[in-house]
C-alpha cells in the first residue's frame, strides 16, 4: 500500500490477483428507521451504495438482491418463540410487556415499523452471500447491511435482533469443514462467539475495546470450551488504538490463525465503529488502517464474506465500506468523493480519507506484546493438537434452495440508476 496516511506494508503476491465479487443490496434497506435519536441508521447502507454507484464500482461485481430469510431459516439459530415474537412485533399495537423484557426488545433494541422485514432482508443477504460462496460462484461476497453480531438465540442485544452472521456461518458449514470468523467492530463479537463456543469447526477471533464497555465480554482468557477449546480468540484493546498498533497485533495473529486453523472460508465482520471519530467508539483507526484488515484477509485467497456491523458516524461508515469494496475488487478508489445526492454529508473536505485524531493511544507497546505472546501461545496449543477430528456435517440444517437470490440486472452496470431510492426519512 502506498500513498498518504499510514504506510502499512502490504501483502505481496496474491493481493494483485483479481477476485470474483458479488454484492448484496436491497434498495429498501435505507428506509428502515430505528427511531428518533437512535444511533443505528440503516440509511448508511444506502449512502454506501450511492458511493459505490458513483465510483463505478457496481460494474465490477455482480449486484444481487437478497431473498428475505423466512422463519425456517431464522429458526436454524433462533428460538421459535423469539422468531414468532419478532414477526408479530408492531409499534402500532402494544406487545406483551413480559415478552418485550424477556426478549430484551426495548431501549437499545426498540420495536420499529417493519422490524421483522428488516431482519429478513439483512439476514437473507448474509445467507445468500454464504450460498454464493458455497456454489463457488464468487470469491468474495459482500453484505454491508449484515454483521449484527450481538443477537442471541432468544434475545435481541446491542441494536441486533437476528444474528445474520451465525446463520451465514451455519450455511457455509454445509459445504466447508472449517470456517473462520474475524470481527473488527469495536465491540466484542459476543453472539457469534457464544454460538460456536464449543465447536472446533468454527474459530472466532474478535478485536475489541475491553474494560467497562458494551457488551462486557471478550476477556483474553475466554478461549472456547470442550471441543471448542482454543477455537475462540479474544484480543482486548484500549482507547485510542491507531493503525500501527492495531496491525502490530492483527497481522501476526491472523497469519498464525490462517496457518494453524486452515479455514475453508472466512467471514470478516467490518464494523466501522472502530474508526476514529465514531459517535459511540473510542478507537483511532483510519479508513486505510481498517481497510488493511480486508486487504490482509483477502490476500490469503480463501472464499471471503465481508459484512458490515456497527458504525455510528455515518459519513465515515459510507467512506469505509466504499473503500473496502474497492479493496475487494482490487481497486484503489479516488480520494475525492464524486458529486452525488448525499455529497453534503462529506463536507467540508469531500474526501474518502479523513484525518485521525491526536487522542492518546492507551495501548502501550508492553501491553500489546503481552497480548501477542499470550494469544500466539494459545494458538500453538491448537497447532499441536493431534490430528483434528471434525464432527460430521449437520444434516438437519438442510433446506431447499428456493427463493433464489435474483441477479439485479437493472442495477448491474447501470451507474446512473437511482431506481427505488426514496427521500431520506
Ligand atoms: Zn460495534
């Protein structure tokens, strides 16, 4: 990687090769609205899409409209009564207060208009992305509306209702022996870790702020349980981490994970709340530093899924995911944001890359070294495990391949189309 900002060393070789990329987008997704003052804004997905369109990136990939995930798909992970509750939840009519409390649907996770439909769309896109990778129709599958890593089996959490990541990984496991999950959101990827805590077929690696911070889990000592022991990795970080410190850990740890776990597919949750200046975050990563995680994971040439996640300064979320779509395609996007309907958000500089802050980096070299030593030690135990016996592929997870995702021929190669775009609510 060259150019301004941080000059992180790039991975040679495989990085230069082209990848077949598919991208899932539903033009309705930007219209879902969590409510006034709520920091989670699905509008950021539409802003990202508008940038991709104006940068001409849609022409370089297959644009697919997701089929909504039905109850049966959601119930592959979620409890029946929880799915039924989500389906019936409606802001117009009072829900049973006991159920709202039991399923944690309140405050952070409000009932809003067409909530269930929203869940179906973002989960359907992640499951669709998994199917594209399963079929070998794409090397990289992208769903920026997904990555809602906090949702539990029968509980909403941290703005997440349905765990599209778990559903996508379950789909990948139908065709792949080992799936690696990597999470660069500032928050711990608790819902995904918990779902696969006792299996050796899914390894979860989460880089997150730890210590007096939501959701509170993700201690370095949490490493998995039973057959899953050493198959969960937690990288606890402190405020103000910059690109250099982040990659001082990210690259050696991920290189070792790839070497010892040898995944057949990788799911990378690209939560953008780890960027500098995030409304809820406290890290100091640049778009380039965040995108370097995508570039690095792509360089291993293993089927890769890119998902969204957190991200609450929405102009920076759109910048980041546009840049990372470019990374997936092997294109370095121009720094100057082209004129488009949301250009006003990018004032006053109108650039993709924005300066990081001068905040203190509370991660000392000593603390980073301690973390690195400890995690590499855990990984060496996995390495020396005798011939890993993987459990049989689950057979009860099959479901018919109906409602195939449709190639969105209208949007493909049509950079000027703003079909279905609606005014901001
Ligand atoms: Zn987050």
